[in-house]
């Protein structure tokens, strides 16, 4: 502690090195406890080899950040802001960047006024070269009163040697034969023996075992605290502690043979004392200890018992075995708490044949295979019994969009472990230890329970890769001859479920997971095509590729989106050439998606060419009202809608207005023939786009917007708790506000956008991810309306909030949201300019905006301005789940060539007249 408190830069990291069992963790715990009592502990982290999924360098940084935030309000605000701006920082950034953003920047921005200490124990059990580099080069940049205590076994690696030679690292080697260490160990041994003597169950005299045996036990420890702890636990749990201590001292090796051998000797002594003649104990030993060694996360006694559900383990009593092994396991908790991982010295001993011997050896690959089998057996047995309300969302009709949140407590610990890790165990499964029953059990799981598993993992946590099964089979095809395995997983229902879960993940903006699910769905559809060679299978593949293309667009993979959609269109062309009756709306939808992908890459000539083909492919709307005829008509309207956007992008605004009028007219006729609410939603979307195209005629734009808002409110009132109708109403009110403002009704515009923001706040409070991009736009427009009322300070406060959300979105998907961030920063600069003495902040915002827009320009050529954007009023246009919601579409030969202003006005008035007959006039409401 004196070294930690010295304030010397040369000891910013106090590094304690020592052999296994020398007491490093005990010292680290003592340091952490002392710092906590003195109020200077920032955070502590203890690596454990067994906890491969929990104790990682990334988890180290996130733990430090969480604990650091609890020490100071300003630090908490800075760290929270960083996480809000970079919501995926824990998964998409390197640990050096995480450290820089979550630890270094906050501490440099708000240096602590007093000493604070971070404690890291057992670094050797979780280190990476990146983490060592971080400690070497990034820690010295922190304030001098930020200190680190690190313990570790020696590691022979060049990166470690460079770290230990650093001027800010003060190393201390824990000499187990040092007098101070031996004195500390004697105190520890005496304390433990007094505890045993005081236990009334043992009926021992208070001065037991006497000075001679105390001294002998301390000497036998050889300076190893782990040896002393294990031995004392062993004595405490024996029936006759006095006799056990005497026997141990009589049989202990008399010559010091090194710390590793010393630990091995005590472990061997304890193991020899177990009932190896009892077959039930032997079975229990291998089942329990093998599971603890091979598990991907700590398991409780109850979970271990549940995992061993096969008839072979009917007589296994996990609790009894754990109690018998107590001196090896240490601090056995109650049945519901996870068992602590084994001490590293014991783990290494048990898994090394030369040290433990064949009789007690734990073969990790064999027990990994056993756990893989147990996980699948448990899932096959328990998944059909799950009574979770949210299940069925991938197979039932009428389930709302998105992924239902399944509470973690809805699934037992054992089932959840099996759901999370069966595939991880299988990835490591070696054919040499493959059991005969494994393949049929895996086949049963893939055929009958894969969808339930998929719903649980995606609803509770995240989508997990499924096609690891295919890779495992491919790697072991010589030994796994069961042809039904691949057939069990590569089925149309499973692939369709993956496509469905991808769409639902996109609904809630979990775009990375959606992309993975869509990729796996396409791989399945491809396999089915090669196996069946049926035209219907090619149709399914085309639809899967369309979903995958949308996912690529959502994460900014523009070229991948083009390539994927081009393949999709190619399949439809091939089917048509082969004489297959291709539904026109399927082919047109694929062409429309390809056109939108071209437009996203600013390849407008290609976009216009393809969308014109899509319009040509679409059937002319008939007067029929069958579902297929309505689908065809709606697809044609969607193509005209996209055509509008693309025409607008290239500056052909009059053609764009004619195109959107056609879309509105088609959708109005659809609404008259169908009672499907989706048709009303699409009509409102087209009306909103029409209002944008009428930007030169503010009165007409306001009237059209009123009709769009009226439809959205009608739909929202019908489903007051549903997410999508309320989100659509907020977007529509935003656009209505913009048109009112352009028409000179600034007060009414403010009222409309205030209602939109109020709805938006309720939506983001429930689930921020899906609505964040639109909410940021709402805030931008709200800020503009406040500025128009000379409420500049309020406008600034709102704009700061908007920029923070834009930053978060741009950090996650820069290709998609950088442009919005640049525009928001420019607006923020104007907000600062409107206030006195804020010129510096204004300049900083505008400079940052220019930097962002330079990044945008470097990725793609400049575009023509779009109507409605030059005045900072941002309209939100729906575009088939596309996250950017840009206004895009295509060319003129399909439109009426002459489009005078008078004619365009007549078109708009005609539509309005028909709409007034369907929906009452809309007026803005005061925000709740």
C-alpha cells in the first residue's frame, strides 16, 4: 500500500509476480478490500481461466468503466455519453479504443482529486498482447494519481518483458521463502487452525493442535498460501481433524521439491483419501469435476444436476459429490449459486496426465463432448415443455413486428446454459471422443426443436450462429456418415424461420444480427437448391437473397447489397426464361430493391434504368380485388414511389410529382377495395411523399399532409399500445409540421412537432434502438421550430440532444448516418450563433460538421439537393424498412411527358378531393 500511495510515476503500476499458489490472489483481495475501506478503490477485476466467456479483456474494460462511473457524477455523465454515442462499443471496438473512450478520456477530462486504484488479479489467466500493450503505453497517459495493482504469474513473452521494463511499472516478486512471507503464512495457518478448533462439531481443545504441529504445518507449506488453504480445508472437512493432521504431517514429503510439485503432492494426498472403490463416487467425480473443468461458464449444483438428465446418470447426486470434494472446490455455496472455478494450479494438475496419473485424470476434450451431449439431451427433453408466452413468434400468424423480449428468468439456468453453449461445445467436439448416440440426438434437436431454441436465444439475448453445425459436419464428414443430419437442418421451414427472424431483428434495428440470420438463411436455401434442383427452391432462394440485400443496405454494405440483389434479379430472369410462372410483383419487388441499392451508391443512371424496368414488369392495376391483384397493384404503386425518390434525387422534380400522384391514386383505389390496414399505411406513406414533392406549393402540401396525419392517427387510435402505428404517427406529424412552417403557420408547426416529439420520447423510453434515427430528426425539426419563435436557448438544448443521438448512430453505421450527423452539427452551430458569446462553440460545431461531410464526400460523389432539405426541415420518408429512409426513385418515359404547374395542381386537388371523402380534416393537437 505504501508503494501504491507513493505518488511516484515510476510506480503507477505496482506489479506483483509469483508462482502458482504463492498467495497473489490473497494479496490482491486484501489490497482491494483495503482500498475499498479507504474509499480509493476505483474497480477490481479477477481473471479466471475457466470463465472463458466472462473474464476477457473486453469485460475488464467494461467492468472498470461501470465501477469508475459510480465514483463521480461527472465521470458517470462522460462515460454514459460515450456509451450512448457508441452503443456497440463493447462489441465492435478494440479494447484499446474502449480504454481510450471509456477510461482515459473521462479521467483526463475530469481528473480525480484524490488517489484512485484499479486492481487486476491473475492477469496471466486472461491476458492478450493488446491488453499488455494497453498497460504499457496507454496507462502512462492517465493522471498520476490513477494507480494500478496487478498480480500475475511470470510469463515468458517479449511483450511482457517490454511491459515490465517500462518506467511506470514497479515490479515486486513474491519470494515464497522470504521471511516476511513465511511470517504471514504462519499467521494465516494459526488463524485457520484456531477456526477448526473452535468448531463444536469437532470437539477439540481450544489450544489444538499445539505449537509443534502448527509450526510443522507452516513449514510444510513452503511459503505457498494455496497449499496451506487447501490443506486446512481438507483437515476441516475430515471426520477427525486431529488424526488427519497427524497423518498428513507423517506422510508429507520431507524434501522441498519446488512449488508445483508441492501443490501436486497435497492434491494427490487429498485425492487418495476419496472412496475410489465406490463406483458411484468414481462416476460422480468424473461427471462433476469434468463438467466444472469443461464448462463455458460457472454452473450451480442444481444446473449440473439438471444437465445430467440422461438415464446413465440416474443415480448421480451432484450435491453429495460436491460436498465430498469440498476441500478441492473451496467455499461451496448453496445449490443455486454457481460453483467457483477451480484454482489454476488444480485445473492444470487434473488435466495433465504426467502430474495427476491416469486414475484421476480429467480429459477435457472427452468432457467437452459429454457436455455437448448433455446440452442437446436437455434441450430435446425440456424445450417442448417450455410455457413461455412469447414463444411462437416465428411460426404463428398475426404476431406484431419485432422480436418479443423473453425475460431471462423464464428459462431455467440449465436450459439457458444449454441454449447458449451447445454449439460452442460442438465446435470443439473431436471425432476421437464422439459417442455413438451423439448423431441421433443432434438429429432430433435439429429436426424438432431448432425453431424453439432460435426463438429463446434471440428473445432472451441475441441471435446465435446456427451453421456451425454444417462446418462441424464438413470437417468430420469421413466419420459422420448420417445423411439425415444435413437434411434435418437444411430444410425450407428452418431457412424460412431464419429469414423471418432476420426481418424481425431489422424491425428493432438489430441490423448486425439480422444480417447474420439472413446470410445463414441464404446458405440454407442454396443448399436446398443444389439438393433438389426444383424451380420452387430457386424462388425461395431469390426471396432469401432479397432479404439479405436489404440487410446489407441497412448496415451500409452498399456494393454487397448491389451484388446480392443483382443475383436475386438474375434468378427471377432465369425462372422466367425457363417458363416458370413468375409472379409479376415478386420480380418487380426484386428490381425495385436493386434500383434502391444502386441509388444508395449514387449510381443514379442504373437506378433509373432498373426501376423503369420494374414499373414495366408490374401488371397494370385491374379492377379486381383478389389478394394477388391487390399485391400486384401495391407493388406497382411502390415502384412509382421509388421512382419518385430517384427522379427527385437527379432534380427531375416535376416528373417526380407525376410519379407520386400515380402511386397515390393506385393506393387510394386499393384502400377502397381492401380492408387490410397495411394498405392504409402504404397510402399514408405515399401521401407524405406527395406532400414533399409539392414543396413548391405549400398550401397543397399542408392539405396533403393533413390527410396523411389523419390516416396515421386513425391507425394509431385503433392500436394505442402498438409500436409501429405510433412511430408512423410521429413521423407523419413531423412532416406535417414542416409543411405548416413552409406555409407560414409557425405556431401550428410547433404544436405539431411537439406532439411528434412527445410520442417519440415515449417510444425511445420503451426501446430506443428502432426509433432513435427518426427521433433525432424530430428533435432537429423541433429545434428549428423553437428558433423560429426566438426561443434560442431551448432550441440549443434540443439540438444538443439531437446531435448526441446522431453521433451514436453514425458511430455504429457511418456509411448510413454520417450525412445526417453533418447536417445536425451545422444546425447546432447556427443555434450557438443565435446566442451571445457562443461563437467559439459555433465554430467548433461547424468545423466538425465540415470534417464529417468531407468523410461523406470521400465515400461518394456529391448529390443534387433534394426538395425540402435546403431549409433544414427534414421530412421522414418510409422506404420498405430501409433504415436511411431516403427519398429515391426513377425515369420519364413511363410518365406523362407534359407536366405544367396547373396540371400538377389539378392532380393534387383531385387526390385531395377523393381523400376528404375517406378521412376527416386533420388539425394539430397539443402534445400530451
